[in-house]
């Protein structure tokens, strides 16, 4: 365990926001958790890869940097493997590791930034696949009881970009590892039209596990700005779920609005389309901007503050509400210490 005071966080978040931590504690082993101070959600923060967070203010208390590593095959049979993955492992490197060994189920989730511990927190998803399709269980440190717990997939309450760890009990658990069930016999999951078209163009003679993995990487690189080049946290807003009655009104007014049936939850509509049709794509304000490459992404154009990004996000929300009557919900965790007005 490493402990340091008054530490910069700009290199630990993909927005590149210049926030600071009162204390930075790097957790490298599960034993470290036996001696760390208790977690105070009003002052403290748990940080993984920093790819899904916006620091609007400094963190006055402790930032717990999760660096628990390791990939282990816990169980194997002719059809599948059960992997246990440390929360501090790179998600994309885990996907590449699995594809290289012929284990399938997460290839559609290639190039999603961040660490493995954030995958169940967000129930990450892309190109027609969500983590829920492969998750077996999560091991976590319970801040309330100072013990480890194992939570089944059902207990994790996975939803659309949501989970027990994000909505129901957001400050109770620090995820230490996840268990995933991956298949040894590959079946391509290409229902997502954009992926199907990319594969038809690049691999017309057949679709292998490696083909899907490579196609997803190409698509993500074409559509989304690289955080290594310009600070961002990927998709800033969730695609909103709207009631069928509201969707009917919207589709009558805007027949081109992309949508997907979400079953009993309602109709999911494209947040990017809504933002773009408010003439906000490429819009800049105080060093923050709506990406000209993809309207769902907010970017730090250089040295802007987290507050500037948050004010831009609120402006986008207000414009979409005024134009369409639809509320956009941020995807990243917003850390905004209460003393800031």
C-alpha cells in the first residue's frame, strides 16, 4: 500500500482535469484493505482507470486508487471457462488476452477504456453486448462491515449502464475482482447493424473471433475521440429511455430519430442524435466542447476545469429538455464536493 498527500489527479483521469486528492492511497493487495481508513462518501473517492469520472472539484479527503491485479482461470471444461479478474486489470487488455486464447463473450466490448472493476459498476455495453451476458459474480470490500462479500450476478442488480454499485448502494462497496464465464465455442454476436456492416466489408468470407475483435476496435477508433489525444470520458450521456407515449410524439415530429425497443422499460432513443439536432455538435464553452467527431462525447480542449465541463453538460441537458422534453442522464461519476456553489 502506498500513501501520499496532496496529489495531482490529472494523469489519473481521462478528462485530464487538474484536480487534487488530499490523500492518495494505492491499494495493491487485498490485505491493504484491512488497514485503510474507513470510506466517507462526502469527502472520499474510489478511483480505477479514471475513464468514467469528472472531477468538478478537488477531493478533500482520500482517493483510494484500486490497483488489484491478476487474471486466473478458476474453472474450465470443454465448453467454457470461469475467469477471476482483479479489479485493477485493464479491461481492453483482458479482452485481448481472452481473444488470444479463443475465449469468447467479451470481444464486442473491445477498446472500452478503464479497468475491469468498473465493468460491473457500469454494466458496460457496446455493439449489442453487455457485461451482464458473461458476469458470474463480484467480490467486493464492504465499507460498512469491513469484510469481503461475494455478490451473484442477480445481486448486482445490473441494468442499462447501472448496477447495485452505482445506483442502489453507490458508496458501500469497493470491487476487488469479478468472475466471468466465457465460451470456448465462438458464435458471432453481430446483430448491431454497424458492426455487421463493418464485418461484411472487412471479412466477407467468414467471421472469426479475431475478426469481430478487430472490427470493434476499428469502429470505436473511427467514431470516438482518443482520450490520449484529447481529454474525454467517452459517452458522457446515456441513451435515454422514454415512455411509449412520448416516443410516439417524438417520432411523429422527428421520423429520423434513431430508437430501440427496451421491452417493458420503454423506448431507448439516441442521445447523440438529440444533441446534434440541438445544433450543439462542436459547440465550445470555456475550454470544454461537444466533440465535433461524436456529439455524445464532451472534451477538454486543453486546460479547462472540471466545472467548465459540468456547466457545458448542464447546458446540453437544458437544450435537449427544451427542444425534445427528454432528460439526459450523465454516464460518468460526477465528483462535486458540497462546499462548491
